[in-house]
C-alpha cells in the first residue's frame, strides 16, 4: 500500500494522479469533460459523463503506474464546487443534468430573495452572498422544474449532492441496496448556501427559505477522515476513501497556506484566490466570501476569505473555440507575446456575470478599443491582461479586509504554467508570484 490515488474532477476535465509515498507523481491520466449550454447562461454536465470519465481516468492512471488496488493506501477526492446533482436513491439514476457552478439560470430567484430582505441573514450564517453560483437555488430550480421531483424528494426517494457526493456515491456502490454512501465534506457543504458556518450543521431556517426537504441532504464529513471503501467491483479490491475537499480548499492546503496571512490563486476555468484567516470566521466589507478552509478529522475548522473570478482560462478557451484565433490553449502565450501590449484593446470576459468583488449576475462580456490595426495577438494579450486584472481586484479586496497587504501570492493550476500571464500578474500586483514545481497542487 505504497501509493495514493488522487481524483480531481474539474469543470472541463476529470484527472487522476498516482502519487508515491514520498509525494512524487508516478502516473496520471485525464479525460476532457463535455459541457452543455442549452440556453444563454445555462451550463450543464451529464452526470454519467462525470462518473465514467473520472473512473476511466483512475483506471488509466493506475495502469500507467503499473499498480493494482492493493498498492493504493487511499483515494483522495477533490472536485469542482457548487455544481448540483439530484438522483434517485434506489436506482442511482440522475433526474437531470448537473447544473454547473457557472450556470446563471437562477439569477431572478436570487434577486427576489434579495429584494425580500433575506441576504443579510444568508450572509451572516453562510458567509456567502445570494448568487446563482451556489448550490441552493440550483437545487430549488431542479425541485421546481423536474416533473415529480418535489413529491419524490418529500418522500425521501431522492438524494442531492455536489460532485464529491456523486463520486463517493458511485465509488461505494451507486445504489442504496449496494451500500452506497451519501456524504459531503464540510468544504463543499459550506458552498451550498444551506450550511451554517457557526454551528457546522445544515441550517433549518435556510432549508425553509429555499424550500429544500432535509431528507435530500448528505451526511457531512470532515476533509480528512476515512469515509468508506470503494465497492469491490470497481478495482478488484476495496480502497479506503480518506480525503475529500473542494478544489480551492484542497489547493490552499496543497500550497501550504496553513497560517493566517498566506494566500494562493488557482488559475483554471476561473480564478480562485483564497486567503487563510485562522480559527475564526472573517468577514469582508469588499465583496469577498467567508468560507471554511478545511476541517481535519475532529479538529476545529480553519476559515478563509475567498474571491472567485468566474472566467479565466475559459476566456482562452473562447479564443480557441469561439473565435478560432488559436488551435490549442497553449498557443495563447506565444501569440500574446508577439506584441508589446494590447494596443489599447480591453477585454472584460464576463461570460457568466462577474464574481468577486462585483457580484453582478447580469454583466456580460465586453471587448472594446478595437481599431483597424487590431490583430489576433492584441486580443490574446488583452485576454491575459483581463485574467491578471481580475485577480488584482480580488487581492486589493483581501488587502483592505485584512489590513495586512499580501507579501506574496502562491499560484497553481494549468494556466499558471503561462510565463507571460504570471509576469503580468506580478507586474500588476507589485509582489512576488510564487509557482511550485507541481502546479497541480489541488
């Protein structure tokens, strides 16, 4: 039992990495995950794809490493947060596609709740704001618009979960009669708008506000504990599932931001900047979220402030898929570096609204300053500048909220491999940007 298998289920891909006991990467595998866009502002995943791609990546990584289940001491899971699933406990069949964290269909619901004066209570208990980003309004939408869902939920026939819940459910059998476990870790629970940061419990008043039956909810576990074993059919031998955390919490721990005042930014589909604030819930006056950092075993929880940028690497994907300016995301650096500046082109990639510190669900993408001399290179450079400037907004908010400006920013995620982007980031912030050898610290 000399290895750990890490499962990283993200917004655009499912990855698996085999680590040796001394922390070396032995092998990895990755499958792209299709996204579905039924209407403007709607973003969905097929739950069957989420599970099949992740399981396939796990088997492929183990095969590449030349190991079997008896060589794996534990599985650790990290996942895209807030994405919301609803399934039948008996059959394990999803009732609808997963509603992805980027999905904005519940913006009107959030606006109604805000207009009715509920935001202060929601924020005080959860640390979050009323925004479609989080799980509660997504789940409320599923109960409202999936035929028969609410009645089945009230009978106790259905299960709600975030992506970690869905993976654990399937890893442990996929159906109630096969012993499937219905759990969620504290970090993912803290992103639902239903979990009270102070009591560390599901909050009955919040459940009533959003119309969520308690019977839907998973059991809350810590970020580091033995949750259960995989079903023997999956890997020929049971493997302990012993760590679960939402991707940004996992990356913060992986970057060793375990002391107050340290912060990291993960550059992926979006950008997520998390600053460790200690053992007490920190409050923001500048549009940041109070959130759990993690809870290890039975120890008290650690807390953090977080700023979420909804579109970062996704802007580069748009240059590739939407405009056809590049053939692969890795080409953007050379294209952007071929010009000295953006030529006064300014890009605001608000494809899914704006997150921290603005929280404007109705904002949409803007590309301005175009002239006849504008080239693909100028637009590419403006896209990289947009990522760096959005992160700078969040760092500025953290500096004001904590009263202690960050001395450095630790970075990870796929886009952090882009040297030009990281240099732009350091230039904008005026502090060192520290990149680890392994940028996949999630």
